C-alpha cells in the first residue's frame, strides 16, 4: 500500500473530503514526496515545491497546496501552507501573473474529473456531465457548445464526431470536425454525451439544440441553454465538487485547461491545435502562460512541424 494511503488511513478523520477528491490529493502528495520533500512538511519545503513547479498552472498549484493542507489536518499537524512565505511564493509564480492579467484560470483534467465524479444521475446532472466533458475534451467555446445541434453530432461505437460550423475561426464556414474518443478512464466524454442524448426527446430532429433546460420536475424542455448559463453551470458544479477558484472560472477555463493539461503531459503543440483550431500566434500566448522556458523552441515546433494525418473536415457542398 502506498505510504500516502497508509498515512491517511491511519490518521484521525478530520477535514474529510469525497473519496474522488482524496484520490486527487494523494496524487499530488505523492508528487510532493517524489521531488524529495518529507511529510510532515515545513513551510520552507512547501515554498521549495512551489518554486520547483512554477511551470504548472495556478489552479494545479492550489490543488497541490490544498492536498498538503488536507493531509496535515488528517494527521492532526499544523498546516504549513498557511505560512506567509508560502502565500508569497504562490503570488510570484508565472501562473499567478497570468491570472492577474485577467485571464481565465484553467480547469485542469483532474479538476474536471472531480466535478464529473461528484455528479449523480438526475437529468440536470447527466446533462451537465455531458456538457462539461464535451466542452473540455472538444476545447469548445461556451458559445459553440450552447449552439450545438443534434445534426452536428454523429455517434460511432468508439467515438463521437462533432462538426462545428461557422465558429469563431471558421471564416469560410467550411466546418471543423472534432472527435470525442471512447476511453477506459472513469470519465469518458463519448459515453457521457451518449447518455444525455439517449434521454433527449426529438433526437431525430437535426436542428434540435443538444443542451437544453431541465425543469424542477425533471423534464427536458425545448429551451436551449444560453452561453452565459454554461458558465453558471461550470461554476456551480465546480464549487460543489470543491474545486479551487471555482468562482473565478469562466467558459474559457475549459479550453485553457485542455491546452495546459495536454502540454503538461507532453502532447505536441501541432496536435493540440488540431482540436483547439487556433493559429500558431494565438497558441503561442498559451505556451507563454503555461510557463515553458524555451519559447524559441516552441515557436520552431509551431512553424515547422508537419500537419498530422487523420485531420478531417466535412466535405464542401458541391456548387449548385
């Protein structure tokens, strides 16, 4: 059994959280220990950890600090994260500077999973699970997910294809196809969207909006969600799941979180841009915010890497 799990199981039950949250916290505690830091932690070791991981988003660092705070509460020990030195270190990270410039905090994959695992099986919760996972894994803008119609979606056994028409960067209205692949993870956007669609009436109507309001009596209406309400759903569900900075999340947090999560695990910029549908110049701003040190190398990748095979766009309609 991992040391972290032994510690938390042997500790007094204080400051309890959901098991899904505890799993995320244990991951961050294991990362903290793997970088040479001991438990119990001192404020100086937490500052060193923050300094070591300045390339991470502010949201990720906040989750890591919350994990350490939770563990020390479980063990009945003083919380080192409350020290002023730790707070000062967090304020001086590149990610904090990005946030201070008014950019949306990213919603990272582990935070999305916290939200989705906290949802139940009511109609509104099934809808919100499908909405948030589709928006995150598809790197969709809130206006794009709000405007999705049934005819934009084609379901296959191993993936769901979403065709976006007339989006912000589709000046020629040629359309862009995004695939939500089936996965073996606990969170599968292909499966979650399929569950919601199976509950929706009028699924054969191609112009029917995918995401609609649900009444208090658990009935799906014909009234589509407004893009502003998409942000309300995100903040409400994030707060209920205990996500840090939930009140500061915006519709753009999903796109930023998707990009940052991909960069964090080494996905190449050109592959990410196939989903995000951004120009190299725009994408370069995300690389800078993510905190990569060698921006000239990143620029080289963006300008010289070949376009991967497998990128699909719907065929143009024949001229009439």
